[in-house]
């Protein structure tokens, strides 16, 4: 069909990210755009406008005067606030764009108040509460997770984090003070290993949808779910490394200087700022470690599913799935 002068063609695939997702750089650019904290400042009306542009475009209607850049901008605004599978608007603090400001505040406080057990417990709990909201808001696919399962995951992760934090805290008493500053990181890593698999246990029971190259569903696979969840745990732990490893070393040095000894109140804001600086880079870069649309060799699927795939389309060697975040 002939498009009018200067009107956008309808063949731009806005289902997919703008940049090539088979390269790390393309994924990094994509996630820098997705986790951009400035998206939090958009009004409801701006979100609705972007949603209309995207939905119209998918339905074959080009908003008059729309440029390609505006279309992509609308897509990313839409993706930042609405759930990809259900289309519901995601709670503000559960959005990908809230990751950096929220984590920056919470991690900064975890690292600042690591000395007294009550504050340790409090901040680990705040962190796990925030994680529960994020995991619930970004749960993958159509596998509805029950409130009971959510509660179990939340309580277990919080218990795991607090136990790790307090346990390591008592073990590191006799070690150099710098070691104690890394306790919060160990607690967060332990909690991720508990939290994510529990939050997504439904996927581990019934599997996640696997598709062929074209996106045709072939069935549900638990093997794919395991691989996807493992990748998410790794990237979440890596995400915490720069923010939880670099600031403690800097703060340890600074706190010995007179400048901070005279102004102890500066500790927390400085810590939060350092953490924020690390997170602005670490969050998108660690999301980009593994392709969002991951692949799995047919031979690694469950026997029944493997047999069914081989029977229906023998040429397929690799299946694809969405690993979630």
C-alpha cells in the first residue's frame, strides 16, 4: 500500500526493542532506556498518550505527523509503565524506571546502618518488601502467582536476608572493620537466591512457554524456566556488586578523614549518592548480561516436550523463551 508523503510506514516492529538484542551493546542501550528514572516523572496523561500511539500503530493506524523517533519514544514510555503480558499499569515503585532511585535509597541505608542489629533487620526487611513488589509487578507470562505463594516468598526471603546479615555480622566481629561493610551484600545475594525461585515457583512447576524462531508456541518447559530463573538470579546479584562493593571501600577511607569525622551526618547522603552513581550503570548493564529472549537447545528440553517438538517440526534445533527480569 502507498503511504502518504512523510507518513510512517507500518512495518516498524515495535514489539521488539529498538536495538539489536543479539549484542550486549544493543541490550545495554535498550535497558538504559527502560531503566531511565526520568520516566517516573511522566504524568498519567503522557502515559496514556504513549499507550494510544503504540496501540493505534499496532492496529495499523499511524498517528498523524508521527516521526520514527517519537514512535520509539512512545514504545519505551509505554513499556516502562505497562505490563507486557497483561497490559495493566504497573504500580509506580514496581516499574523498571523506579529501580535506580529506590535501590539507591535502600542500598545506601543498608550500607550506612550496618552496625546495629535493629537497623540491619529494618533495612533488610524494607529491601525485601520492595523486591516483592518488583517481582510481583514484573512476573513473567500468564502464570498467575497466588497471594499465598507471594507471602511465602516474601517471608522466606526476608528471613534469609536477616539471618545472613546477623549471622555474618557476629562472625565478622573479630575481623577488620572493612569486612563488616560487605555483610549487607552477602545478605542481599542470599536473599536473591531464595526470593526469585520462590516468587517464580509456579514457573518451576508448570514451566514457561517456549516458542520457535517465529514465536509460535511449542509448549511449556520447566527446563527453560530453570535456566531463565538462574540467569535472573545471576544478573540480580551482579547488579548489586558495584553498588555494594565500591562505596564501602570509599566510605571506609573517607570516614577516617577529619572532614567526615566533623560531619557524621554527611555519611548517609554521601553513601546514597555513591550507590546511585554505581546503580545508574550497573542496573542496565546487568539486565543486559543475558538476552531477554533466551534460547535453549531442543536436546535440553523435557523428554515428552522434546519428542513432541521433534515429531511436529524435526528441523527445529533451538527453542526460545522469555526469561523474565
